[in-house]
């Protein structure tokens, strides 16, 4: 196996994962969109736009030439924003070989088609979807580049591919990796939790306190499970790293761009003002749009996502949205936990 690994693209999370791989002894080729960014990384060993003050390992080499980045690589790690995933894969296809390990670490849906990222990658690279590995879990890039203890999950229906990704990323000092076969659940959890994190930030921005945020995170998890089981995911996946783990870290931390975006909305800023002030992609915005369509297509109730959609895209007042959630008809807390679904996965 070649000791070269390629990461696309050089945003915050792609750069952080490149650091893990470099620490694991690989020669990492980091593909950037601009020659200026590549020069900064190669000359100064920094990527200040996305990770200020982080010193990058010397065995990370950046390039804006995709053919050069892919030449002789054993694995490709795709960390493109969801809206750019299909385009990046189209560019990647001429250089992708089917014996290369393919991992993606993007948390979102393709708006319009509602497809998960593994499906998009499979279609564009003409590879079996079961071979695409998903990396997810509670993992702020800002902490990973500081070598703070982090634990993630890699999922693929192809257990050999998942095990290969686990070996690739496992670092005994600070980066622990578990495997899972439930790609659907891991991808859905990673995308849907961004919506709930937006809501948590909005709640904090409105000054509603810890009680409100705890309720929002808990009921948000119930929505995630409800959608996941409707689409064939294992409900237990949502109690793991990709579910509760990522929901907690994204919904409570100021490192979270989704939380920050929600907080600014709660403070009275418009969506355009929020997006203009952010230096990076806020996946929760696009995921809210996708979830709005998904809930109707699959006839699954997502009241939190629905109210966030109204705030984001219909200019609804955030306080009115919270009142709508609080004023819903009384429910049984366990109503969404279908016994037959649990039996199916325990069989």
C-alpha cells in the first residue's frame, strides 16, 4: 500500500483530517481550490483562513492540481461542502482508481434530490455505494489540530472498507475510531443534527436558557430517530457517536458554525447577514431545506425542522416559531418509538 493519502478540499475539517493522517505517518496531498492557498500551506505550514494559529505538519503538501494530488495515492478523503460534492466528484473521476479507498466526511444532503453524500459519490465515481466509507462523530476541527482527545465513527456496508478506514485514521494518542455498518444512520445523523444545532443556537440567542435548549436537543434527537428509521437506519446508531455525540458537541459549542449561525438569528440578524458574516459553510441551513422536503416526501413529522425552515426561508419571527412548538397538541413522549422497528434491528 502506498504511503500517500489525498484529502479534498482544504477547508477546516479537511485540513484537520490531513493533520491526523500526517501524524499517522502518511504523506498527505491536500488539494486546494487556489494556488495561493497551496503556497501558504507549503511555505508557511499554515491555513490561516480556516484554522488560524494552527501549525501544519511538514508531510502535508498542498496543490491546486487535482491530477498531481491523486497521482500514486492509496486513499482519497473527500471533505467538500454538500453543495459542491457532485462537482468535486466529477473533477475527481478521471483520476480515481477503483482500488483506492474512498472516505467522505461531509455532513449534509444534496438539496433537490435529497440524496446522501455516499449516493452522490457512488453515482459520480461509478463505484458501489457499499464501498464508500463515511466518517462522522463529535469532532471540532479546532480541537483536532490541537491534538485534543477525539472519537469518531467510520461506517460502510463493506466491513473491509470500514476497517481499512479505521486503520488509516486511528491514532492512539488523540484520535480514536470505531466502525459501524449503518451508513444510512450515520449519514442521516450527521446531517440532521446540524438542523437541531441551529435551533439550539437560536434558543441561546433568544436568551431562553438551559431548560429550553435541553428540551430542544432531546426532542430534536427524537426527530432524527423518526426520520432515520423511516429511511431504514438502525435506531441504535442515533444513540452513538454520530447521533447523540455529534448532537451534543454541535448544539452546545461556540466552535460550531451551526450553533453560531442560530445564535445570530436569535439575536435578530437576517439569514443573509448571518451567511455574509460566516467564513465557512453552514451545512444546517441547506439541511433544513432538505429536511423540509424530506418530511413531506416520506410523511414524517419534523416540527423543529419545520419551524426552523419558516425562520430561515419564510422570515418567520423566531419567538413565534418557539411559541408554535410549545403550543402543539399534547403528545406521548414514546409515540415515535415504533416497537416493530426495534424488534427488526434486534432480531
